[in-house]
């Protein structure tokens, strides 16, 4: 299931063991069993009991029973072939290759994705970086040969910031750190699963590298007014949630009816990315636009916003083992930036950064609360957050930005 994306050639690593599945249509009649493997059901279909469930592979044709059976049996063989493809790898630990080891790790991560413990985007990140690591070492290399020297060689290669085959540009330090992080996570997992007898001695500081100071790409207040004036009514709603509540695209997409108290004019929810509790006093304009463009009268678990086709505004999923992401908010904001002809090095998320920068200027003590970042150390166990103080800062932010519904 590894995507074809890395700065190494032939990046091919699958989540499941793919052998040479039988092509049922190549079976000649002489190869078919003399005893029929499918039985005829009372409603006139060819069936087989598999895992205590009746599975059907075609209808019985009274005029040509033999032909209809052969066609159903071909469908049955194809079903078995597809099922065999998805069987996980089962190899003795002492015979594992680096590729086998990585596939086991990916199988574990994919199970987490299926349980909603991790996102599709995070699994895709794990998969791409695991592929990169395995292709550098070669998939067939025995796991027993993976030592500190091999790890150091890979680390030096990644830190040389090689060109990516996707962008044809050197990878960033952030990408380099992500690749080393995944290697570290994978080896620790292997040790916990008794696939490794010990951890390499150079693993503790393996992913510690110097990352350049981040540049805060924000908008000026004049640019905010330009964007708001040129935006459609629905896009204005998204801009207000980003500025009023520091929301990103996923936060807006995941916003539920039960998280909004229109009477108290508040949003109380856990941030999508961090699951940190957050509370925001809503501006009068935000309340007005929510009433106008949001589904605030639905069930508590309903999404406030959906696309025209009835899907979430931001979706991450897999189709035929390929990662897909659709983001209606990002697309709408891209069109807005193009319409206003503002410098396009900033995205929707820069609105959150703009609001946070203004909050920092108003009251630095509440910036972390506004951003819904996790509190460090033991503070969160002993200190209650001052939401009233954040409310004051957020309302002051409204006066600073001075948006008007008539713009």
C-alpha cells in the first residue's frame, strides 16, 4: 500500500503480502474439481458457506445448469484469489527481512486507522516514510543485519536533504525529521512486539535535528477586509470561524450541532487535531452567519456544514490503497485568493495564525487557550483555565478586526 512517492527509485512496498493470485478465468474445465464446490440454494443461486456466512456467486440457469455453474465457480475462484491477496504475512521472526518487518508495522498502523485511532493522513505519512527507509536498505535485507551503522548511514543520507522525485527539490528539514521519526517509532514498536531483541544504541537521539525557526505567514488587517469583502456568504462563514475561534479546515468540517450554544453564543468542543478542550465566545456577526448558513437545528451529532453532495467538507480516505483527500474549504479559499490577487503563499490556516498573533498582542496569557494547545507538564492537573479572560480577549479581537456583515 505504499504510494509511489519518495526521492528513491522503485518505491514499492505493499501493506499485505501479494503473491501471484490465481486467475480463475484461466482455469480450463479439465482442471475443475470433479465434485462441485458450490451448492444450489432453495432460491436458485449457487452458494458456498464461508466463515459461517452464505456467499452467492450467481444464479442457476435452468436451461443451461452446467454453464451457469462454471460461471459461478469462476466468480468463486476470483473471490478466493482476492481474499488470499489480503492475508497478512506470517513468517518466523528469525526469517524476517526489513521489508517483512515494515509490512507488519504497517499492518498494525492500518488497524489503528480502521479503529479511528489515527487519521488516514497520518497513516499515509507513516507508509511513505516506511517505504523510503526500506527501499534505502533494500526490502530483502535480513532484519538481523539492521544495526547502528545501517541506521547512521540512512540518517546521514536523509540529513543531506536529497531531491524529492515528487517536487524535484531538496526535501525540507521538517520532512527529514518526519522520516527519522517514523524509523524510530517503527523500531520501538518492533521491540515491544518481540520482533527485535534490543533497540539500537543510537536510537534515543536519532531524530533530533535542528529545525529552522518557523515563519508566521499571516494576513494584515487590511488583507482580512479585502478577503471578507470579496468572499461569498458561505466562505465568509468559514473566515469568521477561523478568526473568531482559531479554526482550521478540519475544525470547521468536524464542527457538530451539539458543540454550539446559540443562546449563550459559545462554541465548546475538543479541537480536531489535538483533542484539547476549547471554548470560544462568539461574535454577534458569527452568530448571525451561523444561523443563516449552518445546520444548527439538527441532531447534536450532525455536522453543521456539509458539501453540496452531502459529504463532509474535509475528507481523508483510501480508494484501492491510494490516499485521497478532498478539502472544499481549501478550494474555496484558493479561489478567493485568486480573485483578490493577494500574494498566494498563504492558505486558510494563515487566518488562524493571524488571529493568534492579534490575541498575543491583546493578552499573551490566553494565546495557548485560543490555539487549543496542550498544556505542558503537570500544570493542567492543578490550574483551571480562565475562560472568561479568553472571552475578553476574543471580544477585543472583534473590535480590532472590525468586520461588518455589510462589507
